[in-house]
């Protein structure tokens, strides 16, 4: 931003005189500063919602408005407002903490020339981000125009990726007997091709690399309509980029279509429903709100409203009654809403509402009230009555939003958090997406919170089975830790558990996990004597020389043997603390304890790391397994690593098994154990039925 541009500035400082001095400094440097002095959090919240600001200059040691409050509000309102913090003196720890929170810079007081340089750099970076968002919006608009042109084309057009339809226009959908183009989304292409042409066209239904050349050619084959009617097809096929990914475009010309009998002409009227699904119109509506936010600096709130347990309702009462139920729900939502909101149906179970010129607090209050209103209402279909619950994800439509898809993703992210709180079954509530400009908690806050939660018993354990593939009879479970649902009231930061294990509180939490696991295992051994637990220990416990003496006491008190548990070390921790790891493994071996090495395969030379380690089990990292799913080269690398481990007589565990077709491959390779959500996700009880295995 050039120096003579208007600089919209907020000065968050306890001292009006110091704030005024900073404004004078900027004006002397030819900045036309339109500034406001703020010394209360409530005032800052109000100003941030009124209009966009170019910058906040804040007092690091401010008492009236702590710096954490500044960043909390910026996250809440999803703003791109850079913050420069001024400290009373040069202090490295304060600089680190300020940057960790998300500040553009932290500088000492009275360093005026440095402040001017930092302001210039920060404004330049802000301008570049705004330009980037502007170009992204233009790009999204261009894509939308192209999509509209595709949709209105007289030719029948389809976009195919990895053997499924990503897009079809109405002409293409009607040719194959579908009333709406949306009904062909994600439909396997092979289902619309006659069996005799499958082998010939299979080459076009595989994943395509970005650099792969596919010549433009004409294909002739027999298509199969939705009513199982064969129709001759002549289509031009070509490689295209669709939404940034390589895909195939299938075009059936108007001339060819004119020679065919349209299967959609006599299908009858479209069945009436609660509200037609209007994905394109929803996207267009959001894009209009984004443009308005960028041009007039106004903000709106998007509510992504989903009907909980839609699939179960559909299976129970059928499509017709479900649509009647959705119709009543739409009427109820409209009755509870003001006249100026837009409400459209985005998916079968999803409505989207845009609330113009609405603050986040007001939108969230409305969303929660809507959930409560719907939850209390009795819906009636004939003699049947139903109660429904909603899940609502909210996201702000402001100048920081570049695309409609990005806005929807944010709302979905907020909704996912609600589902996770209820074990994925339902949402029944509203949640606002908050951006992540920087961690709201510093390390000291995380440690303090973790210790308080430990004292308040707000952690709990989960157990996931590790299932034998090669005829073993053991019943293995891995122990995980998570926060209890009631802990969510503390507004914990993202990845809280991972952050906890980077603090000194990790050692105490490891001790708690071990003791609680021992209690559960003692009880489980009464009914399943071959049960063993894999217990993770962190780097802090790894370096604790008092761990083994403490463990001996804990084992004796619980009446367990060391062989009942396997302690699991991460590959990265072992690499960083190699000599101490060797010592700990030897100490555990002396008391007849077993060790597993987890997250294996990420080191530069993973096999070299094992040369002087005497571990009993090797568990791969999920990244290695994910890559093996994606391409044959990575799968070959996994097989090679497994072969190397078998030569060393290691017991091999493969986690993250999420596909049934992977199990025979792993069995053939000689993998000893598998683990994954596909088999059973972590649960609060050790209740997997090992007798159901085919081993």
C-alpha cells in the first residue's frame, strides 16, 4: 500500500497519549491515517464488525484489552487484519509469544524508524493478500461462467474423473434418462455403458496424471439409460482441466442428438417436492454475497443447515414422506426467519441460508434458537409424528472469502466439530467457524489447562483392537487418550492433545494413562486372559530416568506382569533420543517388558535406525499406508520395507487399514497384525470379538 493511501488503523493501547504519538509519527511519514483509539475489548469487538481495518497496533502489556483478546476476536470474525505489537522493552520471549499468537511483528517501544519499516512491510503484504483474493474471486467467476455455458450448451457434455461423472449438463442427463443433471453426479460411468463395450472403454476410466497426453478422438459405443434402454452413442473425448484437476470431457454433438429419440421428452412432469435442489443457485448466491462484501465492505453469515439422521429417516419412511417432512421443516425455518434472508436447498439433507448484514453473535444466537425451536416441534405426517434435530455450521462471508466453495468448506468444518462431539451420530446444535491465524494458547496455557483437566478428570481412554492376520491368538488393543465431551466448554485449541504432549505436563499424563490402563486391563484379563495393551509413551517419559522404578511400583500395585503391556515409542522420538532409547529398551527387557516402534518408515533410512534397537513390534506410520493406497509405486515401497523387516524377524503391524481389498495384499506380504477404523474405531470399551476373525 502506498504511503499516501488512507490507512484505516486501530490503536489498542491503555494510554491515549502514546496512541496519539504513534498516529502523529505515521502522519509525519505521509500516511493519511484514519485512526481509532481503543482501550476496551467490547469497543474493539464492535469496531471490528463495523468495517474492515488495515491494521491494528497494540500494546503487548495492555491491561484493558489483553493481546489474546485481540487475536481471539480476529479469529472469531474471520478477519485479515494484521497486528503489530509494541512491547515496553526488547524481550525475545515476548517476540516469540507474539509471533506465535499471530502478530505480524513485535517491536520495542520508541523504535520509531523500525515501526515505520514494519508498517510499510505489513501493508505491502496485506495488499498482496487482497489482490490474491481478488484474482481468486475473478477466477471463480470465470469458472462459474464456464460452468453455466456448459450447462446451457446444446451439445450433451459430461466431465469424467476416475471413472465417475463429475459434471453433466441437462442435455447429457436427459439423453441417459435422468430428469436432472445432479442425479448423475458421482455415478459410475461403467453403469451407463453396455457390457460389450466395457473392455474397450476401460482405458478411459482410470486416474489420469497431469502430464499425461490423451489424444482427441471420437468414440462409438452403446450407452445404457436409467431405464436400461440401450442407445447408440458417438462422442468426442478429450483431456481437460476441471476445478484444477485432470479430467476427461465427453461431448455428444447436437447433430448426433437430433438423430436420436430423447428418452427424457416423455418422462412426465418432475415430481413435486419440499424444495428443489439448487446447487448452482446457492453457489451463485454466495458469490454475489462475496462480491458485495468485497465492494461495499459489508459482511453476511452463511448457515449450512443439515437434518440429523437423514439417511435413517429416508430408510424408515421412504422418499415421498421424507420430502413431505422436509417441506414442513422448510416452512418451520421460514416462519422463524426474517424476510430478508435467502433460504435454498443445497443437498437432499441440507439447506443453506444467507443472512445479510448480520454479525456473528446475532447469527449464532439465531442458529441456536432455530435448533431449539425445531427440536421442540412435533412434525406430523398422517397418523405418524416425528421430532427432528438440526446441525448448523456457520461461516462469515467477508472480504477475506475468495470463493463460495471455500465459504461452504468453513461451514462444513464447523459442523464437523459438532458431529465429533457426538461421536459422529448427529449434531443437534450450531457452531461458528473460526479461522486459525495462530494458536490462541501458548505452551504455558496448554500445560496449565492440561494439568487442571487432569485434576478435574476431564480426560478419558479409548481402546482400538490390533487384529492378528497370521493365526495368532493374542487380543491386542492400543490405548488412546481424548478429552471428555464436557471439556469442550473450555474452548480448547485445535490439536490440543498433540500440543499437550509437547509440554512438561506430558510426563504426568503418561503416568495417568498407564495407571488407568492398568486398572482396565486387570478387569479385562478376568474374561480374556490373552489381552495385552499397547501404551504410547512420549519423549518426556522417554528421557525420564525415574520411569522404570515408577513403572515397577505401578505394576506391583496393579498385580500385572510386564508382559501384559507393550510400550510404544515413536520413530521420531527414538531418532532424537537414540542412546536414551536404547537404554530404556534394555531396562524394559530386563523386567521382561516388550517394546513397539510406531510411526515407522518416515526416517531417511528407517532400517538403519533398527540396527541397534531390540524392539518386539514395528508399526508403520499412516502416511506410508495412505501413499500405498494412492499408487502402485508407493505400494511396492511398502512391500519392500515389509520384506526387509521380515528378514529381521520383526513382528509387523499395519495401521490405517481402511479398505477391505488391502487385507489380502497385507496377508500375502506376511504382515502379522492390522489396525484401522474400517475394522473398528477406538471405543471406550475393549469389546472387539476376536473370534469373528477368519484366521
